[in-house]
């Protein structure tokens, strides 16, 4: 069983520190609560048996055994034969483009999605809702994926894909996407060498941009690594 607790689980590595960048107060959250379960996975160590998590408002304050945490908060929930673990990150999904129900995604244990396809949008969500990080269109060959599957005419920055005819053009598109706030860059490797596009994305690594080369052909298998 996977428990999806809608709070910031990245605090496991730094107990008590706030890495969310937000001090938003959520009125429906209790001042504190302790969740205890048969197993806990913190992203590194598994399984940790018979563990508990102390949550203060919307932040994880401490992780330990129920005996260690019990005196810190009276509001306790025993989940019995369950596993507590961080929310999953989906690195490629078409949430906005395909109008996917965000709550359905949350119910599957996914709390963050790199939303691929369509125009760049500001990050949204978190604090109990699905967090979306915009990627923008997939950089593709003319006549290739994804426009040949999903449609979208000639493509463009507001479409599922944007075609390029050279590696130089691919590099310019990567630069444009990064400048617009893209959190990643997606490259479809059909009939063109996208190694330079990957290298271009790497040069903007300070903006958390990276390229994932999809090896759809033997040519791309050889050239994209």
C-alpha cells in the first residue's frame, strides 16, 4: 500500500528545514500529527520497519519510531500494514495538453509532473494539489513524433511539438525554451542528430534544464548516446 500524504516529503533529508519556498498557511491542516506505519521509505533507505513521521502543519519535523515521537504530538494515526513514502515525480506527462484529471494523478501517488507539450506556463500547484512544472513543446524532426501522432499542424511553441531542420535550429529552440522558464527540454530523435541539442541544454543546467533524447531509430541510437 502506498500512502500519499499531501505535504512536502523532501524534508526527509533535512529534518525541520523548509525547502518549499512557501510559507502559505493551510487552515485545514492540524497543528501536528504523527503517522505511523509498518514500513517507511525515505527515498534512500528501504525498508525501515515500524517507523513514524511527525508532521507540524505542512512540514515534516522529524522521522523516528513511534516510541521516540509519541510524546511530541497527541494527534496520532496508525496506518498499520502500510508504507509511508515520498510522492512520486512523473518526468514526462501531457497533463495540460490532454486535459488529464489532476486529482486522478494525485490518487496514484504522483505529486509532481513535468508537464510536456504546449506553451510554457508558470509553475503551479503544491500545497495539496498536483505540482506542474512546464516543459513546453517536444523538439522534433519535420514529419516526426509527436506531431505525426497527436496532430498540431506545423507545430510551434504553443503546440505539442516544434520541428527543427538542423542542430543549430534545435539549439536556438532550447535557448528560447529555457529563457521562457522551461524546467526541462524534450527531444525526439527521428532523422536528425540531436547530440548538440543535448549539449546545448547542458549549458543551461543552472536553470534545471536538461534534454532527454528518445532513441526511436538506429541513427539516433548511435548519435544520441
